[in-house]
C-alpha cells in the first residue's frame, strides 16, 4: 500500500483518480484527508473530510479524524462543536 510505505504524494494522486472516477466515493475522500493530515496539510485534510462527511454523515471515524485536524490547528472550539 502506498500509505503504509509513506508514499503519500502517490497515495493522494491515487485517491484523486478514484474521486475523479467516482466523486461520491466517501472512503476515497476520507483516506485522502488522512494522508493530507499525515503531511500536516491540515486545512486541506479538513476540506477532504468535509466532502466525506457530506457523503457519509454517520461515519464516526470521519468526524473523529476531522476533529483531530482541527486540534492540530488549535481550533479547539470548532473541534468540540463540529
């Protein structure tokens, strides 16, 4: 797996390709958010999680990971209320 081998940029490209083929693929948006977070690209990660949440609002893991990225940005109130 690209993510496990820390080939993050390649992983993002693969997720982007999957999203281009199937824009409503929540797992691809979620996974892309995770990789962006690993790269400390927190704003981009949150935007990706927002797309995933719009598609799958009942997935607690997406909300959890989004909250973590808000914490990394020291946006504590947003992390608590979102």
